[in-house]
C-alpha cells in the first residue's frame, strides 16, 4: 500500500514528515532520507496497532495539489 506524506524542513533544520491519511502519524529526521525511513516505520507501527485493536484501516482520501502563489 502506498501513502502520501508531507515533508518539510522546520526552523531548527530538522525534516518533519507526516501522513495525512493516518492522523497523528508523523516523524522527523536530520536528513530527508532519515525522515522518510522514520515515517515508514511510523506508518507500519500505526497500521499494526490499528489491526491489533480491531480499528478500521484508514479510508481517508488525500489529494496532492500544487498551488501557485
């Protein structure tokens, strides 16, 4: 399964990454690569916990849209 994630650099230089389809599922890293590896683990953990608790798998639709400003 593939999940869309948002990745951005915070004011301290860390890369923050979150998964909109899984509310509360976020991570960070010193580099983009580290942050992406960490969010993979976070997503896997979130899905395992949801399954263990009998919670439905997320069906939240997310869209990626570019906005020119």
